[in-house]
């Protein structure tokens, strides 16, 4: 899962949340494509935590809930039946593990 950096919040946020903040930003200030093309334009490094507080009130609780649900899913996956490296449980586990490292 792609993540976006947040100034003042080292864990970052899911990309979908970044786009939600960008929509709110655009309504207030107009489009700034560099905010959604972070790699290609050398943007300032995403939104600040304060901007997210303004654009998405409650974002911290939402991020916390996403993390809690990921942890629950990762703990449940070993109990899902299946064999081999290509089982759905294995694929989900790999994707979630990689997204939590980013």
C-alpha cells in the first residue's frame, strides 16, 4: 500500500488519505500538482500534521484504526487454511508486512 509522508508524523499516511487531504486543499487554495507527484517534482514532503488537522479532522484516529485493523489481520492470517507461497493468506501477509515497513 502506497504511503505519503507527513511533516511531523514519521509514520506517514495511506495514499488514499493523502488524496483526501489534497481534495480539501484544492477547494481552499486551488490545484498544486506537486502535492500528488511527490517523487517527480521534489515537493516539500507532503502535508504537515497541522494541515491534516485542518483538512481531515480526526485523521489521527483514522490512521490509528487502520494500524489496529492491519495488526489484527496479520495476527489472524496464520490461522487461515491454505498451503504454498501463492495462497491468498500468504499474499495478503506479504502485502501488509511491506506496507507497514514503509
